[in-house]
C-alpha cells in the first residue's frame, strides 16, 4: 500500500461517470440476505419524507433517498455493492 493519496475530490470524475447512468439497471447485493438483483426489482415505499427501497427477498432496507430544496441524501448501507454497467470509454 502506498502512502501517496489525494482527498475525496479525486473521485469526482469517476463518480460523475457512474451516476450519469440509469441506476435502476444496476445490480445490488443485499447486506441482510445476499439476494442479488436489479435496483428496479426492489420494493419502493414513497409515503415517507423520502423514498425507501427494500429487498424483495428479506424486506431489509437497501437504501433511503431524501431530497431537499438544494440537496439530496442517499443512504446505501443496506447494499454491499452495486454493479453498474457503464459505456466503454475506449
């Protein structure tokens, strides 16, 4: 491991590329039960201050999204990873 590092601004380009795609086609893995499936397959509840997506396998919370007038909060702690297809950069 190298001691050379940059701050989180070094992620700006890579994250901009990822979140410029349709996330509903991304495949997520549930922390609770290990179910793997597209975000579009989650059970989404909208009657709250934000949106809550639950696992279709175990009902655990996958993520929460809350919007404010000039910002958004995205909590992904119920997903171990998201596999996102991105266009070939070459």
